C-alpha cells in the first residue's frame, strides 16, 4: 500500500507539471525569450488563471518525519508542504494565477493509517465532504488548474464536492477531467 501511495502521488504531481508545461508552451507566441512569455497574463486581459488544489501533509514537523510523512511532503524554507500544494504554488507562480486551497470543514487526520481508512470509507459511501470557505464563484476565470493526490486509485471525495459546486462550461480545466 505504501509503495502504491507514493507512486500515485508522484504520478499526479508529474501529470500536473507536464500538463501545465504543455499548456504554457502551447500558449506561447513562438518566441523563445523565456518561459514567462508563454504564461497567460491576467493583467493584460488574456486569461485569468485559478490554481485550485487539495493537499494534506501528514505532519508539520520537518525535523521528525516517518517514511509516510517524508513521501507525501516537500520542505521549503523549513515549512512542510504537501506535494500537491508545492506543485500548485509553482503553477500559480508561473501562470500569475490565483491560488485556492480546497480544505474540508472537518479536518482530515494526519495519521496515515487512519487517513487511508477514512479515504476508503468516504469513497465507498460516495461522500461529499463540505468545503471550508468555498469560492463564491469561478466566473472570472478562464483557466482552472485542479491539483490533488490519488487516494485509493481515485481523487479524494472532496474534489467531487468542488467539481459539483461550480459550472465549468467554457473554462479550460487542467487536467481535463
């Protein structure tokens, strides 16, 4: 299970990065000055970008992590970030996009075994965990990145809550869901 979890997390992170880079490169006007030339610039009115993500670090103590915690986190300047959170921050920086973290009203446990049990139970029950401080609207955005880890071969159930809460018609959603 631990190996599959790590492979799933790495796969999602790589998928988000690859799709993001493809999007950025494909939107380039064929100049090769630098990567930022290919980034939609909301200030110029081209595309307004929203980077949404769900990420859960299993600890906030960078000095005392077990193997599961090490496999699901990135440490930046002493701060423990979830892998998906870190990638979302990078995409937001490169696209000049707004960043929105999807968080549940009732926080998930940070105990790995309990968390995997809870994730499986939510999936089996087709649960829709409530989002803490949801966005009022996504109407102003043209491009929406959605980042998440893989739990039990699927996205966490809170992502279904998020995706069912908004109208994505005429939006470019990355990855395409």
